[in-house]
C-alpha cells in the first residue's frame, strides 16, 4: 500500500464518518469538543476541580456518540473525559428551530 492508497483510504473513512454524523446528530442534545475528540451526547455533566492555575475538568457524558473513524463502535453508553485543557459544551438546536415548516 503506497501513500496515495493510504490517503484515499483515510479520506473515504472520514467521508463515511461525516455522513454518519449527519444521520445521527438529530438524536442528541449536546455537542462536546475536547482537545482530542468530538462527542454528541444526551446528558452532560461538567465538574472543575484542582487549583485555579491548573484546574482539572471532568466531563461525564451519557448516551454518547464519538467522532473517531478508527473505532468500530461509536455509540457509547457512558463516557468520562478528564482534561487540563479547554472543553466546549454546546446545546444543539432542536429540530423545531431547524425545520422551516414549523410555524411559531
């Protein structure tokens, strides 16, 4: 396998992962981004401990999906992430907000 074959293989896996993301994103309430991974989850708990100079961020996710093209199983019942770096948690918009046919 040469470099071009490997690049094509990884590009194809990334494309399939992006398609899967589009299929599942509507099933989740939160998007969580860490230094190493991107997750979708239905329940998120964030706890900050340690000193203010270097706080430890502990994030617990329930009913999660992880963006990782090398995992066989991306749906995970519970996840615990520990980080000393930034963690971004966003509440995703509901389908009603995204649906142009919904009258408010």
